[in-house]
């Protein structure tokens, strides 16, 4: 009789259940040895396996059926995986809207400038709880800080300090200087933005004594409205409001907005109603920044690269290879960036000014969205998209020039705070010697492994 050889698994870690099964099998065999023979007839394989392992016969049958389905045999020595457990991941809580994000930014520098202390996640967390009723954790604070363009860097004394990225500061300074210039020229400043609202939008809490049935929000978010508008100290731009039902249900309303829709709104509803020489302030959404005659990429054909350089009278040698041509393109590309939106407005005598990244607090229309949000939440009783649109339109018609002016004044105060603190920020950064190779360092034992768009859901 030929000897049967069994494969033995090596190097495998056993979990608690596997160890228990091994112990049960050992006890079963030990009992059989004491009795001098088999306890259960060998022909009853399923029953023997159940008793030996300590599981039910039904479980043995289920395992065998699965093995047959997978076409695996016992001799193949496969490594079986435990059933995957589904665990509900707790969603990180930030408890902060896009406008209050500006408060966080200014709070960071308040620690440096006013309190003369290094802001840590713990200190900021405590301040946010006090000032904004923040409900998130310290890790949420770290996530917000990274979204706002801050990073933890190691200083010469081995302390980690919170520093705003230089390119963000540069864009903020450039923006504020340009805005100051336009205002001194007496040019109208108009802010525009897009947002969305779902048909199930309602306040999360209402007053009730429990004696009557209250509104039950639908399980699904239902239909969605895309809203586009613009305004400034003179109130809303006349006839610029656009509201339409979204055609795609997704977590981001940008999926329902594109360059074609945006350009159509700009040319048909915005530009015809602007005052002469208006400055339009926009955020950095992708469809606001579609380029005209976009420069070739590294994957472009060589003849396209040559054509782009030739049309701009940029020197290159005919013998150059693609990587060499592309290097020249990269050097000159910033000088020739031209946007579709800028071209449309410039033809009509207007200008475009882009907000610095992560600064929704410098756009007063963000506060207008918040007012519209609260109004819809308190008046939405049917969850029908047509009724939500009617409520939305009613609110927009009630927002006065004085209301807009108050929002703009609020933003001007934030602008003045930034301008006043810039010299002090220079002193702060000068007082530390930063090692550039410490970009990825995290604060204390925290990990900064976790952008605000300026557009928030209504």
C-alpha cells in the first residue's frame, strides 16, 4: 500500500478559533486512543469531523459545499481566509462650514501674534470648541488645517510649528492688492458662485411636544437643484439667477456643472447685466479656468510642440528632441496662459479676479448661500423639487441691497485682518529656520497624512 503524504502548512499564524479547533481535534483523538478504537464509525465522516472540531454537522456541510463551488481540494493546500467583517467606519466630524474655515486660519495667527504661543491641534481644538461650538476631534482639526493649506514643519530647535504654505500666502497677497487697486479705481466688484440643494433639505431638529406626527425626511436625497448667481454691494446682478434640476445624482454637484453650461450662463445672463468695467471675483473651480489654446503636454506630438513654440517666436533648435522641446514649453507656458472666461469678459471691458485657494471667507456670496439654506430648511414641508425651487426663488427675491452690503462689509473686515497680519507673519516665519526636508513631519505624535473648495452643499 502506497504511503499517503499530507502537506503541512508552515509559517501560518493561527487565530483564536483555529487554535480552539486544533485543541478539539487533539482531544477527540486522545479520547479515541484511550478507548482503544474509534468512538464514531469511520464511515460517518461528517459526524466524526463535527465532533472532532467542535462545530455542527451543518457547518461541515456548508464548508464542503463552498469548497466544491470554488473547485478546491484538500490536497491543494490553499490558505483560506476568514469571512470579511463589515465595520461601519465613523465619518470624521469637522463641524465647520466653509466660511468659518476663515476663522480657523485667522485663529492660527492669533496664537502666534497675539498670544505669543505655538498653536497645536489641542490648543486649536479647545479654542474652536469655545468660539465655534466645534464638535469634532483633534484629528478633525488636523484635517481642517491641511485642507486650509497649512503644514507642520520642524524648526531648528526640533519643535514642530504650523506654517501656511508660501504659495497660498502669495496668492492671497496678490489678490488683496489687486482688489484694493480695483476699488481705488471705483470699479464695481461682483462675486459669483454656484451651489446646489436637494429636495430633502430640512432642519435636523424641530420643536415638538410629541403629541403629533412630525415631518419624516425621505431616505434618499431625491432630486437636486443647481443654483448659480452673482452679486455685490449693489445687490444681486439683475436677471443673473439660474436654477435648474440636476440630471446626475452624485455626491458632488460639480458633476452637474461643466464649462459649456457655465459659459452659456456667463454670456446669456451675466455679461449683459453687468455694469461697465466690472471686476468679477470667482473661485478656482475647474470649469471657471478652462484654457484657450492650451499649451502642449509631455504626451503631445512633436509637431504640435514645434507649432506652439513657432507661433510665439520662442527659440528652439530643429534638432531638439521632445523632452528638450517640452522643457522650453514649461519655461514659457505661464506667460501664455489664457482662459475662456477672461477672454469673454475682456471683450466687454470687464476683468476677472480669482480668489486665493482655500479662502471662501473672502467671498460674501458664501454667506448668502447660508441664508438661503436656512430659509429652505425651515420652509420645506413637501420634499418636492418644484416646491423647493419656489421657496428658493422667494428667498432670493427677498434679499435686499442692504443685506448684500452687510455681507460685503463683513468680508472687508476679514480682508483688513489678513492685510494687518501679513508683516507679523513674516516675522514669525523669519524667527524659525525651517528644514525643507521636514515637509512631511507631523505635529507631536499626530499624523498629518490627511482641499476646501469654497463651494458647500446647501
